[in-house]
C-alpha cells in the first residue's frame, strides 16, 4: 500500500510527523491491504492560519483495483486528530463496502 502526503502551504509538517502518520495509517488499515493499493492524504487548514473550531481538515482518498476511489474527510482542531478521525471513517467505510460485497 502506497501512502502519499499532500498539504497546503498553511500546514507545517516534518518528516518525523509524516513517518508517524504513515506508520499509523499502515497499522490501522493493514487488514485492507489486499484491497487498497494507494492512499492519498490531503491535509489543509481551512482558515488559512487563523484560529477557529475544527479548522484543520484531513481528506483520505483510498484507491483500489477495479473500483472507484473511496474518499472520506474529517475536520478537527489539530491535524493529528483530523487524521485519526478520517482513518476511523475510512475503516468504517471499507468494512461496510466489503460486507456488502461479501453478501453478493
């Protein structure tokens, strides 16, 4: 599973943070590795540096073979929590999708 990070100019990220996020995503989504070929992580600050509630956004796009990409978003006060929430949403979406496919 390939993981690609993208962020807008208002998100300051370090290599250490990217490594941690990549490890977290790999650990959390490992059981879907047969289905997901690539994950694109898009981090953004919706208020462009101003403070505000839930102004950090994480958009995850999970790409897989022979299917349309699955996209989830999460907003939070911190980039970390937005990513954690988005990963939880993606896991739930994948569980639902694979459950439906199993019943066919």
